[in-house]
C-alpha cells in the first residue's frame, strides 16, 4: 500500500496583516537543485538556500519587531544563515552577542562548526558554542603559533590578551536552551545578547518552554532585545498569541512603539520534492530485523541515494548496526557499497564528521539515527527514509510519582518531518515499517504533547525558584503544566530541604542544588559476552553507583589510559568527560563553600548520599516474591531491576533506582541497595514510620 505526500502541502502559510503585524513575501524559489552542492563555493551554497531570498525581510522584521516568528522547512537555512545575516547587519557590533539556542547538544556542536566553516574562522573565535561542560567561546586567535616562536614573553602577553578578549570575540554563539537558562542565574536580563534566536521551538522541550516564558518577561525590561522564534512546524498563531498577550505595557495613543510588540510571522517556503510513503501491510514483530531487511531491500532494488533510518535510542541503533553489518557481509547480493553509521548525541567529533561528510561515489551511506535527524540536523543526499514511527518519550504520572522513558509512537507532524528528509535532493521514498496505513490515520495523534505536560517538574521548579520566580503556579507558560505535577515537585523539594515553609529556596542548600548539574556517563560497546565479563570486573555488591565509582578509580589508576578503557570495554571519551564533570563540580562546590571530603573506602556514605538525593525512588521486594518483582514505596507500582544492572538477579530487599524505563515491564536502571532506616533519616517528611513498618 502506498500513498503520496508532498512535503510543503501542509506547510504553515504566511498570515495576513490583520492577524499579527505581518509582511507578505512572495515565495518565488530558486529551481536549482541542491545536488552538486559539494562543487559550489561556500558563498554560492549560501545563496542557494531558500532562506536567502528572505534575508532583507528577516532583517527588516527583526529591526522593527520585538519578536519575529520564522517557520521554514528543515534544511532551508534558518539555523546556519540567520545568525550570520544578523552579524552582517551589525547586531554583533559593540561587543554584543547573537545567541542561537538548540534543544540538543549535538546540534549545537554541528551547526557551530558549519557556521564557523562558512565564515572561515575556527570554532571558539567569532563563532562559538557552549553546551553543559563544554565552552568553546572567546578563544584567542592564532596565539599558539606565536607561542612557539616568542616563548615565555609572548606567553605572558597571551595571558593578558586572553583576559582582554573575554569581552567580545565571539559574535555568534550557539548554545543549548538549558545553558542559556543557567546563564540567567548570573545575568538575569541576558544583557550581553542583542538577539536571541530560540530555534527548534516546535520541540517544546521543558527548557525551551521555560526559556520562552522568561524571555517574554525580559522583553518588558529590554526594548533593545530582539527575539526570533524559529522552527520547522511551529503553531505560529498560538506562539504569536503567547508573545502578544501582555499585561501592563501599552503604547501611547497614536504613538507607535518601536519595536512593535505584536510578533511578526514569516514563512520560508522550502523546495521539498515528492516523497512516496510505503506502509507495511501487516504489523511486524521483530523490529530490528525489519529495519535491517528494509535497508537491504532498498540497497538491492533502488537506485543510488543515501538511507536514513529512524530508531529510538542508542541500544536499538547499536543492535541494528550489528545485525546490518553481519547480514550485509553474508548476503548473497552485493552489499559491499554500504557505509553504516550511527547518529545520536554523545558521538565523538570524528564519528559526527563521518555522518556529515559526502558519500564517496559508488557507495551508499546508511545513517541510523534517533529523532535528532528529524529537524535538528540536515543530512545531504538522503533519498530513502526508513521510519520506525517511534521515539523515546518521557511520561510522568503525578499521582504515582513515576516518570517513565517510554518508547511511544511519534505524532503525525513528526512522521511527516521524518518523511520530508527523503525529499531534499530529489523525489524520495519513506518506509513506515512498524504500523499500517490504517493505524497511522486512525490512531496516531496529530501533534505531540509538550514535554512540560508529561514530565516530573522537580528540576524545572528549582531553576525557576533560583531565578527568583516565586509564584510558580502563576508563571506565564506557553503551555501550562498540570497543577498536580507542580504540587508533587514542590512537595519533593520541601522534603529534600530545598524549599522552606514559604516555598522559597532555602539558603544555602537550595541554591547549591540549583547550581549543580549531574550526569552519569559510562557506556560500553562491543561483543556482549566480553562486555559482561568486563562489567563483572568492576561489579560491586552494593550496586551500580559503587560500580561506577570502581570504574572511575580504575581509570585514575591507569593514568587515564585509553588502552585501559579499550581493554575494559569502557568508553574513553565518556571517562574523560567524567573527569571534566568532576572537576567542574569540584569548582562549583569550592565556589559555594562546600568542603570536599573523600569517602575513602566507606561505601555506606556513598549509598546514604544516593539515598538522600533519590529517596523518592525507593523500592522493596516482597518476601514471597520469586519473580524479581519490586514495589515502589510511594505508589506500589510493580518494577523490576534492569538486566544491565549489576544487581540483576541479586535482588537485595531494599533498593533505590535512578531512572525507570518501560518496555515490556517497568525496569529500574542504575540501582543501589540501601538500608530502609536511612529513608526515615534523610526524608522524615516523606517516609513516616507507619509507612515503612509493615514491610520490615
Ligand atoms: O535550520 P534549517 O533546518 O533551516 O537549515 P540549516 O541547518 O541552516 O541548514 C542549511 C544547509 O546547511 C543545509 O543544506 C545543510 O545541509 C547545510 N549544513 C551542513 O552542511 N552541515 C551542517 N552541520 C549544518 C548544515
Ligand atoms: Mg535548524
């Protein structure tokens, strides 16, 4: 069964002036195909992008409107071009900075390198980026070459120039929306930025939504600030209504305010080609096998053109790559021309470069990606899309207080975006292999739900409180979160001692929590058996957190050797990141006056510390339970230890987990065993004696 869909048929159109201060622009498009981009000069490539025709209009709208909403198909040049137009028009003069936010770290790095390349500079100079734990801005140019020549004297000058240069070298800065929020803690009005472009706004991540709410507030105090809200598919009218609805500030009668407060909306017409959609006739059961077979079928039957496969996460991407590599090797048909590459956040620079580099003649690239390639990144040369139709999504139930990472169907809007990736260079094909056409039409929701409305809001509330937003329930959100989720978050923070009786951040604990970002970064790759053996070498009876600590200690003892990592199936880059993060945390701790003290070999201290942070995630196994089943203390939900945990099959009576994933069951990931009496010690508000006693 197949149907035709023309990307662009349902693209948002320009609204007329009545509906919000809009300039109409014709959509005459260059008919030049993007095939052959590799041969054109960078300047020619820039001029061929659909957004180029709108350069003057964009600059005019930004000049005259506080907020400009720009909608344009993926690949039309919004992210890479608009910040450059702004710089060329003088928005970075006088040491001011143009910011462009992205929901994803990988996209930040990729677009910063592309824009730096287009401008002929190094990343970190005029074009920089900042993601959590990585700041590539305001690097002094070319000094390293002088250093070798002039030695010590220049070194001293270098130090001097570095400190001077911190003001203004980076004119265009790409950053995640989370990092921009964090910057607001030091500079609430974001004074160094002249224009802030909130890109990929349709993703509606929690950070994007908080940012939109706060930027609207900042606009009241800064008439010089300009906002651009850009995305592939945003509901432009409701976004415009959000920015237009304000209390208080009005223009004097008969006097027009400059900039105008009602947002301008601009739609950039793309040049998508037809994409033919193929559905399976019967739903398939083996998801990875079906993806692999579809890729091999395309490679066998279809003319040249790269393939983009959408899966849900690193695990199934790695499994698919392994199976595809094996089947391609043993296949009777000629599969030698396949270049198989993963695409997910956390890839090394070299791995990213491979994905973006042009496909050699006679070869076919197969990129196996998470939904990062849906709109954040454009890959040239894709003609075939193989779409699972699913992604990993967060779902939170405030009643049971359980947040799950669930593999769930994507919306129709997302499915169309994914299909559109096949129509960039010429007519393409999209294979939806996990559901039938009937299921797609009848069961798949038209739009996704903003993350804000399906997440645990603890960290969101801390951030707002730390920024001095006391009336969280009355905050002006683009989409209001459910009140139950807000109340749950306030309750948890109160029990943690982060909020006081007036729901204000306690000082200093609350501010300390708001400043400290945390992640765990260990991953392994390779043959399962060897990987399992390597894991056993570090496994600790106490649980995964102590195991991670063993790995960290081993890495230090090896003098941070990459060979040691390779031997032990540990990701060297991840370990280097761990070292960097620890150093950052150490600096934050020092700045806010926390005295660092080693736990030496006392693992009980570590387990108690984890308990203090994650007491809400405590679970117990019932005495008669043979099945490895646990129950959460708070919601009595059934959960199981994930097979990747060192405590899988060990099943201690009491555990705390770090996160839950749902597949066939609810699995706890990163689990540590605890003594239940600690729960009363660290969170007496939460766990009264009577709730724990019957279980002892
Ligand atoms: O933001 P939008 O999706 O509208 O487009 P963009 O990311 O600015 O991409 C415009 C063009 O730059 C596309 O043709 C991409 O192929 C190219 N690009 C690239 O070659 N490498 C990157 N890292 C990013 C963009
Ligand atoms: Mg973009």
